[in-house]
C-alpha cells in the first residue's frame, strides 16, 4: 500500500511539473496556421516595387509556393526563406516548373524593407534564388486581412518589441489559386515539396508538422523565439517511467495475491 501511494504521489508530481510547462503566454494564444485546404484565395492587391498588381497576375499554369513573411523579421522569416532556398535548389535539378511568392503581410512595409531582408540573406552563402522568386507586399489593410484569414495565418503585433509574432510554414497553391497543401515548420523536405508541387490538386494535412512547429515558440521574457523541446523531453521521460513502474507493479501485485492464497 505504501509503494502504491508513493506511485500515485510520483504521478501527481510529474503532472504538476508538466502543467507548469503547458502554460502558454497570452500573447501566443491563437498564433498558428489553421488548415484550410481547398479554399480559393481572394484576388488581393500586392505591391511589387512601385507597381500594384492583382495577385492573380502571378498565377499561370504552374503551382505556386506562397510564404507570408514580415520583412523586418530577422529570425523566423529569414530562417524559413533560407531553408526553403536550399530545398528548392535540389528540386530545380528535376526540371519542375513552379513559382515562389514571398508576400509581406504588413502593408505598412516599404520596398526598402524587402531590400534589407534580401541583403541580410545574401550575405549568407547558402541563400541562392532565381527568377522564379517574387518578393511582394500586400497593398492595404483589406488585402492583408483577406489573404491572411483565407490562408488561416494568425499573428499578433507585440508593441513591447515593435514586431509581429507569427507562425512558420509555407503554402502550396495550384494555378487556380486554390490552396492544396500546407507544410508547417522551419525546415522542408525535398521529396515532400516535390510531390506536393507535382500533385498540387491533392490536399494533405500534416499533424506531425503542426506538432513540431509548436516546439518553436516565442519566449516573451527573453524577447526572442526559442525551443520548448524540453517540454516534450519531460513528457517522454514521464511516459517511460510511468510504463516502467506500471510493468513493475503488476507482477508485484500478482505475487502478493499468490502469497495470500498460499
């Protein structure tokens, strides 16, 4: 009985520790990318340098990789674009036709913000792009709200650090401006993107990618993004210990019952 009580106490302590890890800052609530596969995005207005276009003018007969970014973001967005460029370099060897639309969701940003991000990225040797890439900015508030809501892209503005907090991922659309796939996260698998581009009329929802994305959260106290992977390590350790003690308790309990019968 004493051992069993200790076992219950141990479980309670672990749940208490995990409960503290589960607390998410208010500013992070609802920051995610909701799966809305199958929707047709609105024909919003975008800026390309000094010119204004309808987004449909960038859609032809090829699938589109669309990435929503904040050009003043020097960490998460740059990491997404850097990793995407590396992956697409390998895909280009397969002679697959596609286009890339990098779209700034903050309509207040200027062309110089785009140029500053490109300058920061080009300093890094791994960042290589071609004429398939287009860097745009949403033209106005209505266009920004319409596109981000249609894609399920949720973000918030943090006045404390004067930056947007948002999730990471890429969207794949077919030539009819219909969202066919979402890939959550910071790193992208070559075969996964290749298959999604090849079969852009098929829909796919990756729960594992969404789970991995949630390992990468914004740390409010440190005012930067950081990994919460320790939380998942705690869960793994807890489940292992729980299973071990359960397997240990069951034969011990059977042994005690057999002794009583004797």
